[in-house]
């Protein structure tokens, strides 16, 4: 009971936070089931909307609070199961299906289909919508979906609920609602602290590291939603430089001199991070990159090149699968490598590289560099996933789908532990050329062909 | 062609308005159908999303512009017909219906229903969503629905499209998205000018009249949507007074002295207006009133009473229907009226009142007042619509549904031409008592019983 | 007493408005002289700062309130006389003067002068400063100076006080504190209403007229002070047009089509108004014009010409003085005019023009136009004030001092009653050429020479 | 030359930053002395205002830039010497003094004094004022005064200049201009970073420490000036607690649980810091504390006590001076201490305490505590400075002047190295009782009597 009263206090928005005693009293008389009633009973009370929609939403706020303070995952699971049980009425659906089948003309069929759609709409959608009016209700829903995705493996009845939530959120987080904001050293510390938590590509170690990434030759942009104003949805970090960057360590070096941004000719997108697990499957990255390219191109006329500096998360795994393949290396490569490494053949040398704790310290690694570079180019330009068509590397697939081109492979691009573990330290630049984005996108999505400079393409094919 | 380029300029948001030549050039290469292609062809191009989602939305912007500048209603009708034709694929729906019917267990049935819902989702929804990213895209969609509602009588295939649009807008205009803002004399003139246009209950005649309505003993609140920040959705005008107000002319008198708002004990909601035709059927009024009651109660502890001063739009029409009914008047009333008016009976006197151009000027109108007041009370408290249950008066039905109570009937409440024409000058107070709203709502919605003071109830029943 | 408490409520800023009972009680114990004590007694209490500076300012707030509600001008006069009496101590000044005279070396003389300056600082300055912490205290001080300027003729002791106030205000309203803001139709109605009140050059008649002046081909800019955020100090109205405008009626025509501002090549400054009488003698106009020229030049690259369309307030008066001068007209002019008007000579015809109620309706006015135009040019380009050097026309003197050039004389430039009364309907364009402003300023201020095109200069000299 | 052009770019405000080429060209024609001209020459050019005030301020901007980039202190000294040389004209002053002496009546004497004041106003004031229009000009002036205070010991002619600057700044930084803002974890990181730099009382060690100080049971408020919006002038840190706090280490403990601020009954002001060296002598602390007390009292009705937890910077030094005084200890104290410490007498034991590197670790320190506490109370309540009247401790003098009372002495209040070094770890609470502030202020300022509880007063007097 008391939680209803407390939730009531904060109902709707901040102005309402210090709600008068008048309305507190009303909340006490809402006659809602006690907080210890079953999930199902409390949900039914919300859906029945006794006392009107405003009261129903007050009850939903109480329900949300109980959910948030539910002690165990098992309680949340029970919550979701109760919620999933508010499905469409099968009898009504059957009747509506019959009407569709029996429709005589186009107009009556269209009407029957519309009715069927309505019949199929599960009541739980209405309850989910009631949560929007809680303060921070949108964040609550997003986090609830994240919980659901973690738990839904335990009950097949939850999958349809998850799909409902994704549908609702996709509607509310449509691009048309998002706000692009620049983040810099004048942004609220509370927001910057979140960036630190969300940055997963190249960890932010200290506030000094963070400040360096927000300096005058850097840019950081994020999408925000008007109902989650303090929560970034996705953000991208950009460095303004001269010429393509090939090393993320150099980019993040706090002691490197700051470039006058007016002298920059290239913008390097070196980290892009989704922040909300609960928005998985709702994609913002493509649009964010293009918005930022546009903004930068407009603000700084000197910028001519827009490129990423990207990790290659699947390179090592692929190479491990391939390391014994007889055609991995050309004869010449094999010979030269074997000689340098003192192994029976080149494949064995590759094996040594893969096995080494610090591969870049191998004395003959210099000899291996051209071979590894070629293999990396092959992996990026030619290797496909199971469908035999899309790029095997997931990051590569993302940028190629967006209309980017594979531009350059960088040896010693990321010498961090993570970089070595994933890709033997290689990184790659994907280049966004505004004039070609459409064509590249079509070519890749339509025919699976990947854009890359001829030289890189030739390299990938072993020089042929 | 050229309109695509122009729309592109304003794409997404204001920051993007001065988009660089870079992207203009891209727009030119979008390869979209020319602006003179058929509506259907251009819609298909948007839906196919050639060149990626960002390009598709650029094309949708071009399409929107063509729609807005379409010269004739007939073009818009064709637009809607083309749009409606992007319906769900019937074969896919049939297969999905079969899967639902054939499902063996609960889990597979739930999954099949979810798939059927998806199969039923018409592609035109996706296109409608693409319009959100245009600048002022939300207003565009709202106005488009207003157009559609005007035109859909001409083609039964448009009804399902209208339902789709309502569903989308209901989602986007959910209460959780709305912002309550106070409007006063410091608000932008452009916004105030819109109020003047939208006020339909008691017309605002001059800027001086408007300023008077925003004075320190007045309040005006509106709901706004974050993607239509300069467009009120609904607004309410409130007067802070001492005791219940019974005359709107007194409330709007520009020469009346201004009350120190701290002395007020009563808030009178004297005008509430929906502003967007395209949001018909999506209800904000109930929630707005309750939010404003809460705000005011908190801000001004002296306020004890929250009431409307409302028109009675259906009173005259009802009375005209009843004017010959033998039991309209009690014997006593009939006699006294006939005597005063010099008519054969009371009903004839009522007929004279209804026929008079200036009924309040009839010399014997004073005699008629108690009778008319009783009839008005009867109309409000007892008369029902066709369903034999809900209040016949539409404004009455709205407030009773919200949990208000019929408090007082006011003779000479609105002596304007409109007031006399609708209700012979009567107005009514509906009282919102925060402690009773739930109960009254339930009693009315559940059992059709209307809250009113005993005396008024007795009056309505003819003193019995 | 009670007014102190009330003033206390609003002390310092808005956050403090709802100050707690705690501090109200304190105010009650301030022990300040009662509100009915003499002005002098209450001022002394403020200056003594009993209880600390914060308490002193609370007392000053009470004093300010008493001033504002003082019933009669005579009370305000008494207030100023009391205030003026808090002058520097003559004995201290005498001693300090002696120290200056007796100083032996540069350093001690500098020190002695600094001490003398301090000795001369009248205590009333401190009290004036205490008023700044009242809410709207800055506006209070500005209005107080306006009062003082009206009243100071009645007592010579008030002149020094007025000079003190000007000095203080000049410091606080230094250019470095002012904010330039654009005013448009989205500005608060309360602000726009003030514009209507302050516009004195070309009266704003209706809200429609006002809206027309803020349309997309118009600009309005004003200076604001951070402590008077809702009060414009000075504002300028600009029209964006093609070519120089010569008629203010055309500029203000509400029915004239709106120009796409990107097509404009000329910005016409057609009205500039000081808003605060209490800031007389502190000049903002020069700076405002130059700031706006800069802003516009940057925003709209198409603008090439920046010019005023200005009234000529002294033309008629000058012409009346000259109307009998034998050398007013050339022989040819005199003959032609006399013939047209049927008068003995041209001077008599000029007399008729000056005497006519509607001079532009005289049937032979067309004949008079070239003569009047020449006389107007002569008035502007050659006529001087009493010092024999500065331009006789005050508006002309203002713009010439700012570095503008007399560009063109416009017949029928302002056909309003005021325009005819002041200048027989003539207006003039003063042109601001950013490349020449410095030189023109120097030439005018240094040598009294006025910039004008050769043709205009020749015309002014009677064609010689 | 070129620096003028550069400064011109940013002239006046941000809108003007991207000033058009038009005005750049103008700047080039300003005809100002080259940047390598003498300071004096360039200053004269500013004061002569060739080309008008706007041009003069452009030149002043160039001058400011040269100052800021002046390589050596010696250049700045030369700058100040040049500036100081623009003093009032002695001959004019002499004549004006003669007029004052010769004035016959009150009115003419008042006028003569006003003229003398004007004659004494040094031209350098005008130049200083011209700097206000530079972007960040106010900060420039504040920092310039800080420079001047460092350098003025080298030339007695600079003292009058410093006084001029203080006068100007005191005017511009009058309380009426200051904005009180709360600083919390949502404040810009750039601002929080400044706090870290400015906090001198209890150093902020890490961002975590900082975040802890801005948690929900903490408050931080600062004064800002509208022309230095990103620079705090002074800030105060407050802890919301239950009962008086006696230990700053407990307050700053990051692991201490966070108190629900609604449960707090006491606000502890535990750190107050001036941020701008260049505003020395212009006092904000008194007003800040009272403003914050008011705000908190209003926001949280539960707060009953407002107190500082303050350092006692002079206690150790005083004790060192006193340590051999025969009457420092009572006989009893001396005996007990000597016994505990194994010293000949109590004074020697005190000497050991003062000499110890870690006095709190002395095994018999527990015995010394009551004695030291009494001595500390005596220092605070009774000891005076050289004038024999004001409190010897500077922090004590500040709070007593503001109307606070000495409330409690806290053993182990600050066990940091600094705390031990200054005050053997003692801290003191000064209590602000809104009802008594005036009286206490008057009693202290008027008669030098310090408010303290009777028990503390008795303790200070050695129990008598």
C-alpha cells in the first residue's frame, strides 16, 4: 500500500514531485490491491483503470516501484510471466480470422484485417504504456527490457512479450525523436561519468584521459531521447587530425600536442558505443555517423576525409581456424617465414605468432608483418560468414552496410592487450565518402560486393 | 527532382538546415523517382530504402513536400489511396492465420499470434514513420491525419489507413511524452497568437482581452509535445476567484479589478480547447484538468474549490424537442407561466422563450427563470442519450466521466449570442473534488449515476 | 515598519522571494527607524549599516519601497534633498586639499590626490549602491534618476546628486555589460508590448503593424542589461530590401509583399529609440548600429549597403527662419515658383507651402519639389548650429558623429502628419560604409566636414 | 598590427566572433600604433578614441592581447607604469581646489566639489573601462589586478592605480550583480575542475572525493558574475547532518553512509573559499553565508541549526608564544600534566606537545586534552589582536563580524597534517542564529564582545 503513496509523490514529472496532501490522500483511497497482492492481481487493477486513467497510472507507478525493488531475479521472472499472460483473447482472434477469410470484397477485407490486428493487440501493451508517465519511466522500460532479455530463455512464453516491448520502444525511439548533442568538457560531470561507464571499445582510464578525449581537437556526439535526457543512447568519439590515423594509442596519447582544429583535414571516428542494453535491435549507429559527418563537414570546411579507426574483433579467431590450411600462404611467404622463425613451414610460424604471449616481441615479427597484413586484408575484403556473402567481421559488416569502404589495414594499430588478443594488434580504417555512400551501400546490400581500393583488393587476393 | 534537394536541406533538425554542399550532391544522386512520378512509385522508392535508411528518409522528405504543395484535394485523395494500397500481403496473412489455428500448445500459439500480428502490419506504417525525421514532421503527420479525416468519406479503403495513423499518433502522443507548460503574458507572441486562433469556447476578441486572461489572477496551461514545441495540443484557462463564478461575462470583464491571487479560494476552469484536429480521438482533457488542479493546489494553499464554468451546448435543442411534452411542467409552473406570458398554457410560454430573438428581454422572463432553471437542472442531472444511460449533454458527459460532480446551474451565465443560442444563457459548474474523483468516476462509468448536491437533484426531479 | 518586512520578502533575487519566516522575524528585529521616520533618519540608518551590510540592504529595500509609494512629487523632492545632504565632509576635503598642495614629490602627490578623491566621494553613493540588491533594483535606480532630472530644477543642490547618479549608472551600463538580443515575433508578448510603448519615431499602431515589423524581411535588435533583463535600453528596427528605401510609408505597408531576405542587398535602419529616460546622457546608439551592421553583414552575405532612413526634425523650423531671406532661392527658382504659385516671388510661394495645411496637395507642388529638395540638401549638408560647425540637424549630427555619410534626400519620404510637420515630408538616408566609418568620423569630429556624394554636395550649394 | 586584427575578431561577444571580412578590413585601417609601439603610445591611441569609441575599444583589445602575451614580469611592470602615468592633470586639479576654497555658498561649493572630483578622475580609468568589451574582459581585468598586486611593491606610483582598479571592480562586482548558483554533480566538468583548483581549506584529492562532497546530503553554492559566467567568485561547501559535526574527517569520509537530507536538522558550513586573487578586498563571504542559510532554511524546513566547522589557523602559533608563560596553566593542570608527561612542569609538557611530530600519538595525550581544550577556548573567546579588541584568530574575526557565535571547540576536529600543524587538530563551530545575527554583529563590532555559550566562556576563563 505504502509504495503506491510514495510512487504517487513523484508521479508524472518533476513539477509534480512535491504533490499536495490533497492528492496523497486520494492515492490512499485508490483502493488498489495491496503491494503484497499477486503480480497478476495488481496488473489487472491497472488495466481495469478503476477510477479513471490517472488513477490507473498511479497504480502502475506503484507496480513499477515494486518491480524495481523486487529482491530476486525469480520475482522479476514471475512479473514477466504475469505480464505475458495478458495476451489477446483467442476466441476474439478466431472470430476475427474467420471474418478476414470470409470477406467478400477488398474494402471489407481491409476492414476485417484492421479488426484482426486490433484483436491481436495484447492488453499487456496498454500496461506497458502506462509506465511512461512515471518519472524516468522511459528508462524504466528500457531497463525492464534488458532484464527481460536476460531472463526470457527460461520461459518460451516470454518471447512474444519481448517482441511487444521491442515494437513499443522502436516506435518511441524512432530517429525522429532523437536529439543529437555534442558532449564536451563543459557537459555535466554526471553525464561524463556515464560515458566512462559505457565506453567499451577503448576504456577510459582516468578523468585526465576523458578530458583529453574532449579537447579542442576532439569531438564527441551522442543521441538522446527527450524522455531520457540524461542518458546517452549511443555516442561516437572523433579525432580531428591530419591524414588517416593508423594507431589508436597515438590518438589517445595524453601527451601528444593538441592540433588547431582548423588545420585538420581528416575526422577519425575511433569509438562508437551503444549505451542501452534494453534498446538492442533498435539501430542508431548508421544514422549517428552520417549526422556527425554532416555536422563536421559544415562546421569545418577544411575536413575532406571522414574515416573510422576500427577494431577487427574476429581476425585472430579466423586465423586460428585457418592456421593449418595448406593454401593459407603462398609458397614464397611460407619459405620466408619458416626461415625467419626456424619452423618447418610458414604455417608453423603463424602458429607461433598465435601462441606467443607477446607476439609483437618475437624477434622475427618484422618478417611476418607483410604476410599478416595480407592475411588481415584477405579476412576483411574476402572472407564471408555462413551465408557465403556478408563480411565475416561483424564491425566490417556494420560499416559496409552503412555504405563505407575498407580503406587501409594498420599494423600495430592497437597494441593494447585487447587489441593483440582480438586482432594481433591490427586495426582498419573504414572510409565514409558522402558522394559514394549510396552506391557502396547498394552494392554491398544488393550484391555483397565490398568497396576497397584496388591495391588493397589485390593484396587481399595474394597479389593476384 | 528539385524538391528532393530542397527538402534535403532541412532534413532531420535545425542544425542540419544549412547542410553542406557535400550532402546536397548526394541528394542529387539518390536516384529517386522524379517528383512527377506517381505517388505510388515514389512511395515504393521510400519503402525499398535503396541506399539505406538515411537516403530513404531524404526521399520521404521530398514526398512530404510534394504532398504539402499538392494543389488540389483530389491530389491528396490520390496520395491517401496510394498510401492505403501498401497494405499487408494477404497470402502471408492467410498462412499466418493457418499457423495460429494449427498451433498445438500455448507457447507455439503465442508465437504464431505474434507472427500473425507482424504479418498484418501494413508497410505504409513504415513510410509514415519515415516522415518523423522531417523538420516539423510530427506536425506534418498530425495535419495529414486531419486531411485524411476530411477526405476519407470518399473511399472506404481509407478507413484502415486512418486507424493506422491514429494508432501511431496515440503512441507518440502518449501522456508520458507531453509537457505541461504555463502560458502567460511573457510567452512568445507567436504562441499567444495561436491561442487566439484555437480558442473556440469564448472567443478572444483583442490582445487586450487576451492580456486580461493572462493577468495575475488568471492561469493558462497547455500540453505540448517535444517534437511540436511551438504548438499547443490542448489548453485550459483558469480564473482565480472568491466563491464559485456563475457568469462568464463577469470573468472576462476587462475592467473588473484584479484579485490578489493569494486571496483566492476557488479556481474556475472556464475554457478548455483542443487545438489539433489531427489528434481527434486521442484524449488529453481529463489528464490536463487533473494536472492543473494538482499544480494549483500545491502552489496556492488557499485554494479549496476547483470547478469549471461550462457551457451546456445541448440544452436548447433538448428543450425544443420537449416543448410540447405534456409533463414538461408541473401544473403550478404551467399556470404561473401562462399567466405571466399571456399564453394558453406554460408550454406555449416556453415556446415563446425559444422563439424570441432576445429571450432575456421578455418582460416576464423573471417569472420564467425558476422554471427554466429547473428544466436545465433536469436536463443535466437526469436526461440521457440514446443508450439510456450516459448524460445527454456532451460536455456534461466529459466532466462526469472524469469524476466531476454537477454543482450549480447559473441563470444568465453566458449572455453572449452563442450562449443564448445554445442554452438560453445558462451555464453550469462541474466541481472537481480531489477526494471524490475516483468514486464519482466509478459510479458514473460503472452505474451511470451522476454526482450532484441533493438540492440540485431534487430540483431536477421537480422538487420531489 | 511593515514595509521593511514586505521588502525583505523579495530581497536580493527571486530565489529569495519566498524567504522563510526565520528571516522575516529577523527583519522585524532590524531595529530600523519606522517607515514614518524622516527620510534623513532612515538614510542614516542604512549608511550606518547597523547589524551588518545585509541588514543595511534590507533597510534600503524598505526605503526604496517608501520612495516608490511616495504620494507626491514633493515627497520625492524631499527624498532627493535628504539624499543630496549626505555629501563629503568639507573639513576632511580641506585637509586633503592641503596635503595635495603640500606634497613634495610625485609619489606623495599621487597618493595625496588619491586620498583627496576618496575624501570627495559623497556617502550618498554608498546608499545608492545599496539599492542594487533589491529585486529590479537597477530599474529602480534608472527610474529614480528620471525623477530626479524632472525635479532637480527646483533645487540647485540636486545637480551634484544627479551627476553622481549618472556616474554610477554609466559605470554599470558600460558597453561591456550590455547584451545584444534580437527581438522577433517569438519574443515575449510583455516585451513586445514595451516596444510599442517606447517606439517614438514611427508609432506602432496595432499588433498587426508590430508583427509586420518583425516579419522575415525585418529585423529588430535591442541592448539589454543583465540586471534589467526584461527592459530594452535602446532598440533599432531594420528592413531588408533591394536598393535604398526612400519612403517610410512603403516600408511600413502591411500589405506589401514579404521579400525573401536572401534576396536583399540593403539594410535600412528606419527607427532607433532610446527607452530609458533615466539613462539620458549615456550613449548606446552608435555602438548598437555598428554591432547590428556587423551581425547582419555576417549573417547575410548578400547585404552590401547599410543605411538609415531618417527623419529631419529641424528642416521646417530652419526653413521658416529663412523664408524671407533674399538669397534663399536662385533667380531662376524664384521666377519659376512665383509663376507656378501665382505669388509675387518665390519666397512667397515657399511661405504658402509652409502655411498650407496639406502642402503636398497644393496643385503646383510638383514645381516646388526640386527647389525644396535643394533647400533640404542645403540644410543637411551645409547648415550649422550655433557653434558654426556641427550639423544643425540633431539627427544628422548623431549619424555624422558616428561616421555615416549623407547619402540621399527623399521627397515624400514621410507623408504622415508628423513627417509633414517636421520636414514637409522629406526624409534622408545616412549611409554606414564600414570601410569609411573611421575616416568620416575623424573628418567630421576633427574638422567639421560632412561626407556626402559630390552631386548632393553640389545640389546643396545651389548647383555650384 | 596583426594582433589588433586578431583581437578584433572576438570583439564584444560571441556572436561577434566570426566577424565579417568587412570589419576585419576596417580594423586594418584603424591606423593604430603598431604592436611594437611603446605601451604609452598605444594607451594614448586608445584614450584619444580616434575614429570613435568602437574603434578605440578595438585598439584596447589589441593592447590587452599584447599584455597577456607579454613575455616577462618586467614588461607587465612597464605596462602598469605607463598606465599609472595617465593621471589627472595637476593644474586642472589646482584650479578646481581653488574654486572649492573660494566658493561662497553651499550650492556653489557643492558644484565646485563635484568639479574637483571630476578633475581628479584619472584618464587611465577610461582605458580600464575599455577593456570590458573584450570577450572575457572582466576576467582579464580581475587577473590584471592580481598581477598588479604582485608587482606594485616595486614602484610606489602604482598604489594609486591599484586603488583605482579596486574601486572599479568593487562597483562592477557589487552584490547586486552577483548570481547565486548551486553546484552539484550535474554541473559542467570544467567548472568542477575549477573548484578542485580553488579549494584551499580542505584539499579535494580525487574526483571521487569531489563527487562525495556533492552528494545528496551535501550542498555547494557559489557566487558568479554575469560577465564571468564560468568563474566562481567564492564558494561554500555545506554538509547536511544530524547534530553539530565536530570532525571534518568524518564529514569527508567517502565511505560514510549518505543521509536522507530530509532527516537533517543541521547544516554545517565546512569550507568557504575565495577564488579570485584579483578581487581581494572586495568581500562576498558574509553575504554568501547568509544567502545560503536563507535558501536552505526555506528548502528544508527540518533544518534548525546553521553552523560552521572551522579551522583555527592561529592557535598553535599563539600557544607557542605562550608556552612559557607562568600563568598559562592552573596549578592543578600543571601538576596533572607534568605527572602524565614526566616533565618538570605542565608548561614543559605543553612544549612536548608542540614539539611532537605526531602529537596525537603521545601516550599521555588523553590527559592533555582537557587542558588543551581549555587553552583553545581561551584563544578563541578571549585573546585579542594588537588592537586589544578584535579576535586574534582571523577566521574567528570573520565569523564574529558576520554576527556568528563561538559554539563549540572540537578535539580531533581535523587530524590532517595541516590541521595538526595549525591548531593541534582542533576545530571550532561558529553558529549562525538568524534571530541573533544583528545583535551579535553589533555587540562585536560595537563593543568587541564575542557571543559564546556561558559554559564555553567559563571554560575559556579557566573555570572561573
